């Protein structure tokens, strides 16, 4: 039996930062090659990096949200590229703006099918949302680490809300341990 922690895969890292000043997005969009700006559709300018692959959402306030990166290193590298591009446009960007990881979304596989009805009863209703006619997964809110896990009948899970890659490992350990205690992981 493979350790479910070995199946953990980072799907998306979302981080935020800012350059501490307002931007004229219309003019940035015209000067920044590859930028998408359609204020009718979305209030921010979208700038995609290819290597590493991500999308930076740049707002008029100077706040920037980076999404789509596959690791925390990639998020930092993507934002460094964005900062350099902005500097090339003569926009003042601090030497080392603070970058805060807001959410790490990971997937994992417990390697066996799950009886979500039994799990919903076993884990108790205070931390669980399970309405199979609305959504095929069971939503399990953990306190420590503070993440939300989506469990599917196939044994696959998605963990969201983590701030560090280790949060997913702790969550998987906790879920496996709880399900084994309840005799629901045979």
C-alpha cells in the first residue's frame, strides 16, 4: 500500500503582494506586452508568465495576486518577473516586496474507495458538509492544520486553504488516522 502522502501534488499556489502605489492600468496594459485588460469583464489587469506558468492579477490599488503556480518557489519567481516587467515600465517597485502565500491547493489519493455516507456519520456533522445531490464530494473542515478537505468516493482528495506545503501532509495524516480509528479505511 503506498503512503497517501507520497501522492500529494500541488495543483495551485495563490499569493498576494503589492507595490504600494496606485497604477494606471490602461497605460500599463498598453505598455506591457501580453497583458489582458478588460475592465468591463474584470477590474484587474491579467499578466501571464510562461516559465514558470502563472497569472498575475494586477489591480489599480497596486495589489497583485498571483495564481496558477505549482510551487511556492514558482510563485516567488513569477512575481519577480512581474516586478521586473513593471520596473522596465519605470514603475517604482521596492527591492523585495513582501509576498504572502494565501492558499495552497493540493490533491492526494488514499488509494482505496471511500464510503462517504459512513464517513459523514463517523466524523460528525459539526465539521462536515455532505449533500451528494449538490456535490459528489464530502467537505471536511479541519482545525489543525486549518484547511478544507474534499473527499471523493474514489479515494481522491483535494485539500485547500493551506499556507505551507506541509499543511497538506498534516491534513492527510490526520484524515487517514481519523478514518482508521473509525474503521472506515480498510
